C-alpha cells in the first residue's frame, strides 16, 4: 500500500536522499562526491555501489558564494585604501598638509591605508576558507550520519 506522506513528498523509493540532490552512481561518484567511493571501500562496506542511491552529490554553491564574497570584500578594501590615499593627496594639494608639516604625509597615509588593505585581504581570505571548510564539514557529517544509519555489514 502506498504511503501518502511519501507520495506527497515525491519520494518513490521510501528512502530520500539527504538534501534531495542528484543521485550518485558508481559511474559519477568520483566526479560528484570526490572521496566518497574510496571512503566506503576503505570502510569495507560490501556492495557499497548499491548504497550510493541514498547519498547526494556534494553541492559546491556555498564554496562559490564564499568566492564571490571574497571578491566583494577585496574590492571594498581597495576602494577604502584608494579613498584614504586620494583624500591625503587632495588635502596636501589644497595646502592643508599632506606633503610635510604636522599632519601625516601622503606617503604615511598611503602606508597606513595599505596596511589596512593587507589586513582586510587576510580577513577576507580567512572568511572564505572558513566558509569552504564549513560546507565540506557539513557534507562529511551528512555522509557519516547516513553511513551510520545504513546496514554496513551486508
């Protein structure tokens, strides 16, 4: 007898993929979920190819989004450094300092702006790396959870 809940969710086999991604096969596992097949072999899971239907491919969207955010962060840091340097130069040309005297020189303002840019670039790289690691760790956790639910001894 068909299960109305499974029918409503569009689940034909009664066992959904985690997250509903593309179904893995022995032909595409290395491309869509690098390392999964090797891990299942290393764990000595019998007939592991038959169990691939319960897994989904790794979704690289979070990694791609982290890369886009990195690009935005770098562009913003460049813009801020350019504004600081341009402001110091304009102030110096207007006679308000900038080329010597008691106020910071253009060179000093530029040096400070570049230090800020370097710090922002490092921060953006760390943010990107953390987002990628988080995405990969979440996928690994899903895989390990599903492996624990499967009968790996048969």
